[in-house]
C-alpha cells in the first residue's frame, strides 16, 4: 500500500543511506539513515506484532529526542499506524488518560506496546499518519489529524523557504514530536535527508561545546535559548558553524536579536506557525526580527488574508483538513487564535493571543486547562491562573485553599508536565472581591507576580 511519507523515506535512503542521520551529542553516538531504518524495522518486529493490527490505529508514545524516538516513529510509519507523539515530560498517568480519551489502539510505555481497552478507533484513510494534540478552549486536549501529504507539505515549505538542504545539519533542542520539531527537524530528516544533532542541554556552555565538536549549521530554537546565548560569556567564535538561527514559539524581543547579532555576527530569523497550519511566516533576511517589527512574510505556498477583528486566515497544503471544513481551492484553511495583521509590504505583525492560550518556552499552554486541573484537587475552592510580565512568560496561580504549596504541587504533579506547573503561587483563605462583588483579578495578579 502506497504511503507518501514512507515513499519519501525510501527515496532518502537510496540517496543518503550511509550518511549520518542522527548524532546524539551527549554520548557521541552517530547513526546513519540506513541504520535508523534497520533499527525501526527491528523495533516493529519485536513489538508491533502484525502490521495489520497496527494499520490505521493511533499509537501514543512519549520519548525524549534521540535515536530511540525514530525507532518508534519510523516503525509506526512502516506499519501504516497513526503516530501520536507526546512531550516526553508528560507523566505516565497523563499519557494513559490521553490515550484513552483519543481512543488510541496502543500506547508505547518505553518497553512494550500496551494494548488499550476495546473501542479504539481505526482511521479509514491510509493517508492519515499523525495526530498532534493541542489544548482546546475547554482545557481538554484537542486532536488534530494530519495526512502524510500535509506533513510533507509543511517540511517542504520550511526547507524551501529557509533554504535548508541535506548539506546542513540541524541542532535539536526543541522536541521532535512538537509541531515546530516535526516541521523543522523530523520530517525534513525523513523526506529531505537533513541530518540532526541532538543537543544535550539548552545551557550556553553545552551548546557551544557541541557546536565546536559536531558543527551543526541550523539552530531552530525558542527565545529563551537565544537569550541565554546572547547574554552568555561564551566566545564569539563558539558558533562558527552556525549558518541559520530560527526563533519561534514566542515573541523574540528585538534587544535579544540585536545582542545575538553583535556577539555572534548572525541574524536570528523570526518564524511563526501553529499546530493547525504548520509554518505560516518567516523573516528571510532577519532584518524584521532585528528591528522587532514583524515575523516576516508568508512562507512559500502559504496564502494569508486579514479578517475582521485582527484575525489572519491561513490557507496552504500543510493545513489539516480531517474534520476541518474550511477549504479554498483545495487547500486547507485555518484562523489561528493570535490577533495579527499584514503590513503594506506583506509582513505579518502579531498583536497577542485571544482567549486563554499562551506559550511558555515555545510550548502552547491553555490557562483553562491548568485551572481545571487545580480545581479538581480536594480542598481547592477557587482558582486564578495567569502569565506574568517580562521577556519570558512565566506561569502563576492564585488559589483559595487551606492546603499548603507542597500539597498542591504534589497533587498537580501526578498528571501535569513540569513545564505546565505554575512557578509563582498565592494561597489565600478566600479571594478578594471588587466593589461590585466580583473576584478582584487585578489584586490576585499583583499578589502572584508582585
């Protein structure tokens, strides 16, 4: 049975078989494209049973970046299963709950494929290859179903617009299974033969040492990484092999872009996208990012239209269409939650997010989801969750409760990834009220963030 992503991988193997595919910087382990494929087939033989059982079934897995991640992902691709990659930091209980809610057929627990209870769905279309999870407005995870053609389109738009080729090597700090990682790391490796160097740490000294040894040329990162590098004391020549620095996941302050350019002689290129659409816009020269005026122009193959209310309609071959009725000339269309506009020269300007969605270190977090989890803790009577001001967004929460902070953190930790945990807390016996008898959110915010 033809599978576009698998077909693209076969072509990559023919062209790049013996070339290095994944380098784990911490251990020095280097695995070629051909070895990566052989490992995936062994994984499938050992754990997959018959491919018929996996075909069309959703399989949830949470693995850290590295060779083993591709064992699972490529193994599922060979079985025509539907991969559902989660953040490796998701607790085991949360993984199981998500798998059950998605009606997944299996969950990879790191040692074996766990068969989930009856009622698992089977995707009828052989084109479906992946499900991304993004938080919905209710705080419940919303599955986004993607076909192989859409994932390939996103990677093609990224590599073509950014000028990334198999002669490059991407330095991976962002998670492989994150939408950003899928479009900029995972699928470019599979479809275009772009090798990956797996970074061991976001600390500037570790990045500098691994750049010196492995000489990657592309760094897709989040603002916190570039801020750390720009403000560090590492030598200006530490990133000598770096050709392309790409920042996404949150707004990059222009002073960080300027400090980075001064220290390392490289511009940072702003990149904007969403889970639903893949890449949307890119600053091709880095000048817009340096000035802080925009996140660049539409990527190749992407059409943008400004709608009333500062909304941006995105149409491209990479926008998901499974369960999405929005279409335009055969392309999928979506309107992200961000408020945005277009400058006269076509540059995309962001004005902030609508609703309760925020991004923390490049990961999308739904404030309603965190509030809902806190409210489920016995002894918590009311909750307010927000994001504090500053260069890097920080999550904070106010609770009406007589519990102590450690009790709350312990209860929340059972089903909440570390990056979703509030860093600032305010515990009160009851919430303050305004003169009109409503919760005084301004006072709560001041109390949480000072």
